[in-house]
C-alpha cells in the first residue's frame, strides 16, 4: 500500500512516468477501504489466522487478498486522457481490462451505472456488490477497483481474484454460511482453470498499451519511491495488530 502511494506521488510530481504495477500476495491479507471502519470485519478471526489487516490509500470496501493478481495504476490528471473526472477515468481503465479478458476468450461487461445508498452500505465486502466501471462476468464481479484522486493525479488499485476462499470469506465478513458467495463474485481460475499468471500479466500490459497507444518500460521502483514508501509505511500503513 505504501509503495503504491509513493509511486503515485512520484508520478504526480513528474519524477516518474504513468506507472502500472502488477503484484501478488505471499500470504492471505485484508485491505480496508480508506474510509472503512475496522469493526466491519472479524478482527479476532484475522488475528487467530494471522491475516494481516491494512488500510488502502483508495476508497471502497474490504478485500480479502489471496490467490489473485493485484494492480495499481498511477497517472497525472492535468491532461488527456484522464482529465475528465472520476467516472470517465474508471470507464477508460475498465476498457483495458475488458480487452484483457477478451484476449483470454472471456466476454465481460462493465457496470453502466453507479450504486448508492443501502445497496453500497449492505455489506463490508467489496465483491458483494458492483458499481460503475467495475467488471462483471455473467453478472458476477471479477475485478474490484477503487480510486484515490488528487487535483493533479490519480491512483487506481484493483483486485483480480484467481480463487475465492469461501470459508475464510464467510468468517472474515461474518456472513451466513447459507449465503452463496459465488452468486455475486467469481475467480478467474473458475473460468480458466489452467490460467497462467505470467501470461495474464503480459496480456494486461499489452491491453494498456493498445488502449492508450503507449509503450511500457519495465522498471523497478526508484530509490526515491522506495524511501518514501518506507516513510509512509511507518507513518500510516502499519498493519493492524
């Protein structure tokens, strides 16, 4: 979380170009949305099962990270193509992931309207409902995304689950065992069991390049980004104990 924000700060300053980061998790972890209360989830269960909890810099609701691909995308918003606001940015980034899924032979769709009120407040779990620009397959959420915006830039983070850990999800979010999680969400390996993580990362990269007519340059975080990430981690991204 700290590194995602540090990269976004560097991009906003003009020290780094627009940056796509793709990563995974070495153990189950839970991220809360920036404005979400920790009481929304079962902290005792997380502690007992060594599931670390951290708040994201972006909004939205909680995600139990595990066997998945996570992305972050940082870009300035003072010129095209991301200068037209939140919904337009969501729409353009969603087009990338629709194309990526299409390259895998999957027909997906983007949510065309915003949810609000009780629909969004009904569950602390991100994948229990979908809002504008999020990606659905057969009306089941496959990618959960959230955005942090500044006057001069944005950071969008997203989770693409490969496998849904249903037992842990039920416990973490205090859901009733009778609730069918798979009615509202699905994992990519439920659709493509032999999915290659390496291949999928390459497809996402190429889809960004095609949609925005750009060319990504592989790179590690800069020394300044790593230093700022360490500062941010100490200041605001320590995990819940």
